[in-house]
């Protein structure tokens, strides 16, 4: 990935960080959350943290990550788990900063759909359907 970024003149616009403990502080400094996870995440908590900060997410189609992002509305879901697909997603946002800001606002508003009461209601409805309660 780094060689592709250098070749296309993007290396100075993207910073790769190691471990970070102050997640809210990190999100306050950013404009885009990227999570190209190769494993099937059970739940996209990191996406919810980005939503809270009003930042859209760029994710691979991995487990719960793709359930927490609405492609083209609150973020971008790559078509596959490849460097090329990831690069395409980055370019999508780098080429249209306004889209990034608009999706960040939409992401923040969509966070209400992940409240404890909404999730609990969805579980109750699922269990009622499955077990005819």
C-alpha cells in the first residue's frame, strides 16, 4: 500500500499510526476512519466510535463492519478485501472532501440507530419471530 501511495503522490496526505489509546482524541483530529480488517469482525465498535465523532468509515466487507456502514451514506464498503479496493475507497474521499463531510454528518445522525433500546427492541423482535413468542 505504501508504495502505491508514494507513486500516486498521496503519502504526505495519509498518516499510518501504531497503537492509540485516546480514541476520541484521535477522531477529533481526523476526517476519515479507515478499517481494512481482513478478519470477520463480530461487531463494528470502531465504526460506532467514528460515527460519534461525525466521521465516515471506509471498511472492508468484514462481518459486523459492513452492518454498521451504509455504503455511500455513512461510509464506504470496499467491494472486496484487496489493496486495489482499499485504494479506490481512499480516492473516493480524497477526490471529494465535501462528500466526506456530508457522510460524516449522516454517520453521526445514524448513531441513534445503534442505541441500547433500539438494539434490545430488535433482539426482542427477532426472538419473537424465531420462537413465536
